[in-house]
């Protein structure tokens, strides 16, 4: 049985990577609450475009990101251009 999730397109900067992808959170939930859930040390990110510190780029359909290495997350709808 699959769990229903909302997709939040976000820019994520970690200690080693910059990426843009979809974070999956519970419906009606807040990204902040999802990230503060200590019982889940990893967050699933799908459809991610990734850039490493040395400039290499690649794409992955699914990754599990360790929250301990996240420096900042910016939801796309919060970015004003």
C-alpha cells in the first residue's frame, strides 16, 4: 500500500551537493514539520538534478538524503525572481 504524499519542488544545498528535486511530504503537512521529524533521518527526493562541489552534474529519479547534511532548503514557490 502506497502512502499519499504532496510533492514540494525545492532547491536543496548540502555540505557536498546542490540539487533541485521533489520532496514528498504528508498531505496538508508543512515542510518544516516533516524535516523536524527526528524519527526519520532521511528524506526521499525524486526527479533530482544534482551538482557536486567539483562541478559534475547528473540526474536521479530517486535518492534518500540524510537530513544531517542539509544546510538549506528553499521551496520553489518561495523563490522570487
